[in-house]
C-alpha cells in the first residue's frame, strides 16, 4: 500500500504550489562554482568595465553559445568568461547577485567554490578574489540570513605544483576558507595526482571535498575517499555503476552533491528520467541537489529540485529528504543543523 508521502508530489497540486513547497523547505546549496553564476548581462557589463573583448555582444548571443557537447566544451566557454572578473568589486558584484537569487529559492546556507587558478595567473591578487567574495557573503548573511562557507578548488588539469602554490596563498585566509576541492576536466586526471596537496591542506585544517564520477569512472570516487580522504563527493554520478561503492558511501554517510541540470546540459545523462539521483537516494545514500554553474545550465537551486521532481516523480517525502540531506551534508555546526532540520520537518508535515 502506498500512502500520500510516496506518491508523485505533482499529483493534485499545481506547479506553483509545488514550487512554493520546495521554496519553503530550508535548503543548503553545497555545489556551486561562483564563476559559474556569471549571467551574460553581468559578463557583458564587466567586459565593458574592464576592457575585455568577448565573443558575444548581447545576452541572447552569449546564451546561444551555451549548448554543450561535454564537460570540456563547457569549460572552454566558462574559462573564457572568467577573464572579465578583475577587481575585488567584480567578485563582490558576482557573489551578491548569486546570493540574492538563491535566497529567493529558499536557500538558508551556501557553500561556495571558487577557482583561484582562473584568476591569480592573470594577475588578480588572491586577496582581491577572496576579499570580494567574502564581502558579499558577509553582507548577505546580515541582510538575507544566508550563512556560508568558502571552498577553494584546484584545477585538476593543471600541475599539482600549481595547486600547492595556491594552497600556500590560501593559508593566510584560513579563517574564511573552510575547505579545498578539485574541479575542471576529470578524465585522465585521477585524484592520486593531488594526494600531497590534499595531505598538506588537511594538515592545515581545511576540509576536503572533490569532484569525482562526473565524467570519470567509479574508481575516481573510491580514490577520492582513500587517497584524498574527502568528506563529500561532488557529483558522484558514476556511483550508480558500482553497488559495492554505493554500500560504502551509504554506510560511511558520504554525501553526494549532485547537479541534475548540469549533468543534463553536459550530456553526463542523456535524459533526466535516467538520472541516478532517485535510485541512489533509495539505496540510502546522502544525496543532495545543487546547481553547479547556474548561469550556464539554465537553472538555479529551485529549478534543479523541480526538474528532478518532474523527471523522477519524486514525492513530498523525497523532496523533504533531499532538503534534510543538504543540511546534514553541510559544514554547519550540529546545533544549527538540528534547528534547520526541525524547520524542514514542520514544512513537510504542513504544521
Ligand atoms: N565540473 C568540473 N569542473 C567545473 C565544473 C563542473 O561542472 N564547473 C566549474 N568547474
Ligand atoms: Zn562542479
């Protein structure tokens, strides 16, 4: 027998009511590249402000280029876009726009990635990148009540020695940078290349996370756990191919920060109805929903929840569980997690 909690949340409900239910669930966004929130309008404005030539001259023209064959195709366009980010103010404007947008989706906490290697080698001081992002995050915390953590990512298709240099630059900012991550082109760049950098980062007190199993094999997920000793896996789509790995992730309660619209746009999954999110959730994994690079993948946090709800027929209980998982998987203190989870329980129970 099935009760109301495991039926499709869309049954008997308007799209607007469903969106409102999800919006009201307190949520954390845990997989978000701040450079991937650069909307074409701001891209063009900053290009003009900083005298950077761009391959498109209207927002429509820029958006028309966002049809991606794979991760590398996206990365080529994303790294082109980051060139317009030059001053501390640019990073602050970018971040302020994102937090306003995600707060409107009902996000109460964000864990934001940034890529210092996209900026420092161009001559942008590390302190300006971190200063601009944190200024906007602090303001948003005061004005919108959205708490935050900052995670710096190493580009895995660049030498590990360069990552080590970034880590040295980050040490004076240890008070505002909570963790390290690993992003960019995955295939051919296994986690083990970064073992030493991660060991040093963990020693310095940074939390470790890593992208794994986006385009790469399940082995990269196991290696991220064994070699980099990460506490979370970003993406982890390939876990669906390995049941023993799924059991390990479930038992150890290692969260997966999944990004459904990203996976669709980068052709990691050919169709959202085939996305493994629901199967992994049902297998007991701590699965979360996130937007990755929302300006490029046509959807912010709430859009991602709505897209998987529709494609996979998620119930209200599934949606509440995804919100709970996002809080559990976050770097928030336990007492704050408990408060937010109590709020989720009330929203889910309609009380
Ligand atoms: N995957 C890997 N690296 C990235 C991504 C992504 O989706 N977005 C920004 N850097
Ligand atoms: Zn990502």
